[in-house]
C-alpha cells in the first residue's frame, strides 16, 4: 500500500478520497497526523494554491501529498470571489456574511452566471517538477436570495444548470456526484489509474 498525505483538515474530503483511492493501493493519511502547519495560499489562481499546499504538506511529511483549492467565480464580478471565496467578507470567516456580500454586489445585476471551480494537485515529493493536476467546474446561476440548509459556503445562493434546487437543497450524495469537486476527484483517479 502506498501512502499519500491529504493537505486538508476536512474529514469529509478524507473519507471520500480514501474510498476512491483504496482500490488503487493508496492509503490516504490526514495532514493532522503529522502536525503540518497551515500553508500559505498567496497565489491568484486555484491551481497555484493547490500546488503550494501540496508541496508544503509533502515537505513537512516526506510523503507524496494531495491538495485541493476551490471556490466560486462570478462572471459579472470578473471571477470574484475566486481564491478568496472562504474569506470574501473578511475575517473571521463566515458563510452567512460571504453570501450576504455576494448578493449585495449582485443587486440589480441581470447577469447571474457563476461556477464553482476545484483544482487538485498531487506531488510525488516536495520539489516534484511535474505535479499531477485535475480540475472540475460546475456552472450555474446566483439567486437573488439564499435558499436551503444543506452543504456549506455559497451552496444556498447557487442553482446548478439544469436544476431548480439550490446546491443547499440537493441531497449531499447527489451533489458530490455532479459537483466541481466530484469531477476533479474522478479526473485525478483517472490520472492515477
Ligand atoms: P475549500 O478551499 O475547498 O475549503 O473552499 C474554499 C471556499 O470556496 C469555501 O469556504 C466556500 O466558500 C467555497 N466553496 C468551495 N466549494 C464549495 C461548494 O461546493 N459549495 C459552496 N461553497 C464552496
């Protein structure tokens, strides 16, 4: 069994990735098991930040590492909130304040197009010149008012294309099957296979 560190503290991501990678002979370990400090995410693109996080986790543990970086990009806002999605309305981070700010910025705006984006990066070692990259996008529209209680982040404000429910009203398993993160994970598994 080969070992891989997941550069994330999210238990849901660990469980999902462990299940997908176990059949490939890969054991996914949480970075908390190694006391990895929080990585800097100074870059303007998701892919650069995912690579930075993966390199940081690999450097701290001496193991191959997988990292993800994701967020919401709104067309009418030039791609914002983008890489600062989690802290769009500042610190301390708050999904409610982030959603309120998003809806305020889009007040009166007819173009409501947006997409969730997820970048995954896997490095074999900290200085790997050839990280494996996988990306997923999920297109939709931003509502005028939030709806639904499931999920997290901007889920209550986002209606995926072809749906009438927001991502906060969808069944979580149904969301994973079609989301930006689900697409990126399946692409990474295909690379590894
Ligand atoms: P993370 O880096 O994947 O933890 O996500 C960064 C931020 O992007 C989150 O805090 C959310 O604000 C937003 N985001 C990413 N993916 C989703 C999603 O599936 N639903 C809602 N918001 C998301």
